[in-house]
């Protein structure tokens, strides 16, 4: 059974810092990996999707990497802003198309 | 709107009652997914549909839970004889097709509270 772990569970940084969120998964037989953002009381917003054949994806200040063989992904956020404060969720897609999620990292960016 | 919508946004019910949760996917999306998110946890898969058929219902916790998508668009998640442990946020997502390249787009969720 696939298990997804996210470290740290919570992170607080001053505005402007670069930061890295970590995600690990136990079964490397994945088809894709997605990073989502969740704001309090809201649904999930997809940030980046990496296919299993890809090593990284970039969107603006966000960069996600994938090392399938070691079961790891990182989400790099450059020049963090208070508006980046949210919970960040990592999810892996298996052969049956369903996503298995981690518990998330609660990020607080302080002005 | 162009996104996934879910109704109601909040539902409070008493233990033992029946509830229905509705999901309107993005127009043209053939794949539809239901997830459940408990406090402090990531979403957990319940069921997904490709068109009208339930392609995988392995995440439904027991036979009190049932979902339908009769016309391949709107889906309803039905919970019979609700229990306090059913309290959670129920999330619906849709994607253009059942593909590894397609992003799943999520709705805002329905917060279910069973008293």
C-alpha cells in the first residue's frame, strides 16, 4: 500500500526566504506526482504535476523535482510571500488513477 | 463558473440520518473522483467514475456509502445511517479524461458534521 510522508508538518519563515518542502513515498511505481495548495476552508488548487518520466516542473516561483527511484519529491518556493501561506499537499498517482496524499505541510510566511 | 462546484457547502445531521452530497464537475470532464478529508489529514480516495460507471470504488469504507453519476456529469454521494465518524470534508474532483497527464481539479468540498 502506497504511503506518502511530508516533512516538515509545519514551517514558519520570514518573507523573502527561499524554502523547500519535502515529500517521500514508499512505492516507486507511480505514474505522476502532484503538488497542491489548500487554503483554510477551501478546496485544493493544483500547483504542479510531474509525470513519472520527468525530473522537474517549474511554474513562476515554484519548482518541483521528482526522484522516482528514491521515492522523493521536493517543492522549492523562491522569494516567499505572505500570500504563500497555506497547507501544501503532495499526492502520488498510481496505476488506478487515484491519488494518494500526504498529510501536508502548513506554511506560514511572516511579513 | 468554470470550476467544480459542490453542494451543500456545510451539512449538519444527526446520527442515523441519510445524507446526499452533490458534485457538479467541470463541463466536458469525463472522470470524476470523490475523496474524504478528516481534520489534520490529507484527502483519502473514495471512488471514481469514468463516464457513468464507477471504475473503482475500493475506497468506500463500507456499504453505507454509495455514489452515482447517472448521466455522466453530476454525481451524488449518498451516506446511509450516518455515524459520528463520518464527519469530514468530502471533496469532489474532475479531470478531462482518465489519464496520467491530466490534472485533477477539486471543488471547495462539503463539510459534513454528524451529531
